[in-house]
C-alpha cells in the first residue's frame, strides 16, 4: 500500500516490539464468533491497533458476540483474497477500484441500511465516504457508477492528506512571525484584530503586539506574518518560495523555495481537473482553457443540479453557468489551464531551458513521496507531502511545522505589484498591507461579491491517501455478519478514537478537530492535517480501474513539462490524444464530482 498508517514518533517505536498477532485479551469467550482481521502497520502503529482490537474484544465485541484476531501483514497480495481470505481487511484507495471490479469485496449497502450500529456517514467528509462506493454491476447504459449513491463496498477508516511541511529555522532566518489563528477568529477585537486573512502577508505597521520587523525582498522594513491556519494564495506561495530561493535572495538559508509533486491544490481549487465528463465519456481536461465558476447565490440550478453560494460549478455544468454570468449568480475563476500554468512555472526554470518549455519562476523543485530530506538538508523551505512525519521526526525533530496547501483566493486590489513598472517575475513583489499603491492604501482585505457577500475563494483541497475496511467476498459466509459488527464499530467514533492515535486523520470530522487529535503532534499544527482531510480527494491514479491510465501522460508531465523541457501546448500535442483515448474507454462514472 502506498499510504500505510504513518508512524507518529520514532522514539515511541523503539519502546515496542513488533507482534504479528494482536494481544486480544484472554481469547474468545464461550458463544463468541472469532474472525480474522488483516492490516498493515508500523511498529508503533501496531501497538495502537492491538489496543483498538482489545478494546473491541473486551467491550462491544462481547455484546456483539464477536472476537477479533488481528494479523499485521506487511505485504497483502490480492491473490490471498481468492483463497482463504480474512473476514476483514484494511485496503488503500489505490487498490480499491481494481479489486472491487474483480468482485473481491462484499456489498455492504444492505448492512448499513438495516443494521448500522453506531456507524453513520453523517459527520464524515463526503469525499471520504464516496471514495469507497462503487456499483457491483455495470448499468444498462454500460457505465458503472462510483461515488455518491453507488454501492457501499467499504467503510472509510482514515486519511493522510497532503499538507506543507515548513522549516522553522528557515522562517526564523528571514524574520517571519508565525501565528496559528483560524480565519473566523480574525474579525474580532482581540489580539489579532489587525491581522488580515492571509496565509502569508507583510505589514507596514506591527499587526499585533510582539511582532518582529525585518527587511523584505523590496528592501522595505516590514512585519512578515505567516499564519499556518490559512492557505496561501498562488501569489503568496510563489513570493514566499522566491524569498527562499538563493538565485533571487542571496540571504536565503535554502537553495530553492519549495518542493511539490502534485498539482491538485491548484487545479481542484478552481474547479478544474485532468478529466471532465461531457455527458457521454471522459475527456482529458488538464489544459482546458474555459473559465471555471464560483457560485454566489444559494439555490442556483444548472442542468438539474442545485448549487449553493461558495460552491464551484462542475465541469458538465460550466456552459450553463456561463449563460447566467450576467445575472450575477456566478463569478469567473481561472481555468484549469491557468492553474496548470501556475503550477508548472514553479519548477520550470527562468527561460524554460532556452525556450524549450514554459518560462518558469524557478522557485520549486520536483519532489517525490519520500523527500523529507529536502527539508532537513535545507534544499527547500516548504515541502508538500502526506507522509513525511516519520522521517522528519528522525532527522528534523523540533525544526518543522505544518500548514495547509495552497488555495485560490482573491484580495481587494490584488496581491502583487511590479517594481518600477518593470514586468517579469524577478520584479514582482508582494503588496505590503498599509502601503499606498496607485493612490490607494492596500488593506489586504479578502475580496467578496458586493451583492451577495460571498468571498472570492476556491476550494481548500488536495489529495489524501485513504484507507478503508472491507469484507472480502470470498471470506467465510457464515462469518460476514460478525465481520460487519466489527467494522461498523472500528469506523465509528469509538473505534476512530484509536485510529487518531496513529497520526492518521480519523474519518469523523468532530474527532479530527478534537483536542485528542490536535495534541498528537506535541505542539505541531495537526490542525492542518484535519483541515485538509475535510475536502481532500483521491489522486488521479485512483480514479478508474487502476493507475495505468496516467502512464499515457504522467511521464512527460513530470519529467519534461514540469522540468521546463516542454510547453503545455507541446505536451498536449504529444500526449493529449493518448490520454483522452485511455479514459474514453473506462466504464466508471465518478458522478462528475472529481
């Protein structure tokens, strides 16, 4: 599995030895049915899973008449699900659809509708529950539905969302004041009453007591403020990345500003994607140039689908949204092309390698899943990852913290200006709150629609690795009722109280934002994990039967387009038709929501 439970603190792992079978109390009592539970966990996680199993066996399990034997297996081969499979299995989103299409999972729909126990999808993010819904059969139209309304084949168990890990020493070196204040707490009269809702901002005057001043990249003495509870917008992120890139700032303690592997927090934030449903088949839309639309009023109906203020119109309804734009019910957002262009420019060098690719900012590097060392070795100051905690706890403990991913956000008067009117990224600087530009004092206020008051913000989103509990179809039929009783408990608030101790975000929103989870990080901003999990989705590798469809274009995308060896137009000319052909053949419809 790509996303196993992450180890919380490595020192904890040293205190416990790996046990293959869970402790499981004193064994099954008379009249209890014994079931086998397979999962994959690290040493420290294994202890927590054992505690969860013991809690069930000694509590709800006695009432249910069920006894669970846990088996921590580091390699779970799908072939095992054809011969003597366990009663319950933990599976990742990457494997789910492929294995579901092979008929390897029991349909849980009737169980949930007739005997939910303490488990309910209410209070769980829709994206997490919908990820593990897919019809058992292809419909009369030749399409197999997945997502909302489809057959329930697994219960969501946990999530590891993409966040940004940032270097505390690097931020201190550049005189950045770090605060952790929720957006809804900034409009009062307290300590942060003068702070505007930005992920990163610079102020002419001290916005709160104790703020320290420093010189910005324009040579001005300002108060730099990083709020790790508000996503940066595109301009703020590229400016902060510029600050931490030596080619732009000789005093930077890091070589390059940021590292990221994923475009999702850009494209999804404005409603774009690499696929779009045209009411007949999917198209490859990663470079689609049509605008996306933010809904400004409640109850807007487009093609039979109703939207409320703050939602973003689905791909299939964009033309209808454009048709009512003059009525003031929608606001134009950047296109998927715009989002892709911004993302590509982060890692593409200035000049696009002598014109071969897009002219880039040169402030980002390509980073894979396990590149925590790029933060600890000061290659970058900000690193996008979903599973860097274990490595950072070993190599950079006490020197990093966590922030949300980027979000499209519009501010009154924009976010940047060009020094001396000269064009180009080298002359672009962040506007300072309290300074005057073109005769107007820049307030840094979030832009809102004048008529409806709807903020001009996109989705706060990104990908997450998700896990779920399944009952294998070929497991002992006489044990399936018992297996259901266990997984409905493990996916409920009581079972999730143990899951959160692993550092994974529990499926219950209330638990994700509880002190029990937020304190797991020992002072680190685990709020960012909880926040990102609420609107996270699966990555493109898990959209359809398997991840192979991305192979038709991901190589060029990652190794040529992002590295500055290819323009977007050249990429589409080379790989667009092959990608469209690959997805036009799939028989899964994702409800047009992903």
